[in-house]
């Protein structure tokens, strides 16, 4: 087989075809978001913000002041809370403390203000 006038082995041609198809698929799926997300690269997708109710301890450990110990405590105790866990209710989790809860609450408020 020849690719661009140069004899290429069969596996290289197949790899090139796969890469072209993957790039076309990525472009087609990216059209749903439009070009506005490309114009604001620092905004990023909203899914990068950890969800206190659903995310695992690794994602929760990214929150300021939380770390792995407190993240494990949050994951362990949130099934036993009577209310959905929000940044305002984070101090209800044993081992988190009011200072850390307030720091996380302020971080979530700042993330909500980012356009």
C-alpha cells in the first residue's frame, strides 16, 4: 500500500486510519460544547469541582485543607448523615473541624464566581 506516494507497511496505514477516525470523532463530539469553551481555557469543565456527596476520597483530598485523612472521614461518614453533604454542612463530619469547613466553603464560593 502507498500512503502519500510512499510505500508504507500495512500496520502504519492502519494506525494512520485509526488516528484520523479518532480525531474526527473527537472533533464531532466537541462540537456540542461549541467554541466558547476554547476561548476560556482557564474556566475548564465544571466537573473538575469535587462533589462532596458523590466523589471518592481521592477527589475530595484535592480540596483546600482536607487531605487524605479528612477525605476518608468524609466518605466514611456521609452515608450516616441525615442531610445531603454540602460545603455549609461539612463541619458536621467528625474530624473536619469548623476552620477547614469554612475554608472549603469559601473555596466553593470562589469557584461559583469564576465566569
